[in-house]
């Protein structure tokens, strides 16, 4: 059902909206979610959100995304990378993928922790860093799809493509390390938090699926 919706939204965006595939899918996903929330508020007897939530909870995102779709999406994205040029730009790609992800994790984690404190929510700093590691890696397929439609220098395109492909691995390792550090003094289970990571990967993979096929 999710793949069908992804393809349907991609087709509607291609036919009727002047947006890139990734942005169009995101916009239509948000609009659809708001419409469902509105219908559920107007017609509570239908229990639309409860039925959708029950259906989503029955999906094993860890198995479907991490052990299935993600590998094929990354492979499809890497097919379009010029590896000869990538080797010549290995140093900046490595610096961006490793240190860029580390810096982004720290900055996002500190900002999230600070905003939570200002809003009156007590979020442990370790969990704020876990959130930073969760969202810092970019979506490689969406980046590759966007770059194909942009007129950028070849070197910059290869660096961006290489960084987008490699920072997912860095992000997963960083997320796992920070997660284990955070739960060492918390009651949350590793499986629950891994499920959260897998669901986020699943949403990103579904948004990128149409972009990788065009």
C-alpha cells in the first residue's frame, strides 16, 4: 500500500505540480496526513487514524527497510556515480561524510536540547544527540535525483553524491553508539529505539523511491 501511494503521489506530482519529486512527495504526504486528521476529527466514528496506526504497527520496518529496500535504493543511486572522479575527490568526500555528519549531529543535538529546555521539556542531552544522529544523514537517492536536474560543476556534483552515499553508514554507526550510551542510564529498550530509526529510514526510503526510478 505504501509503495502504491508513493508511485501515485509521484505520478500526480509529475503531471500536475511544478515541484521536484522529493519535494512533491513530501508536500502531498503532509497534505494527505492533514486531510486524514481532519476527517478523523469530523467523523470520529470511522476511527481512520486508529486503523492506519494499527496497520503501520504490523509492518516490520527494520526487516523491510534496513534489510531490504535501503540496500537496493543505495545501489540504484551508486550506479550513476562517476567512481573515477570520486576517487580523485576522496579526501573532501571523506571529510564531509565523517566530520560533516559529526558536526551536524552535535549542532542539531545542542539546538534540540536547548529548544526543549526553553519549551519546558526535560530531554536528556544524550537523547538529544541521538536525535541529531538520527536526522543528520542526508537522503542519498533524493540528493542524486536533485543533482541530476541542477546545473552544478562536475567536481561539486561528485563530492555531493559521494558524501550523500557515505554519510548514511557514518550516521548508522554514530546513531548506534550514541543510542547505547543513552540507554545505559535509561529504561528504554534497544529494540524500541531501533524501531524508531527503522521507521524514519522507511519514510525516507519511500519518499526517495519515485525519485530513484526516474
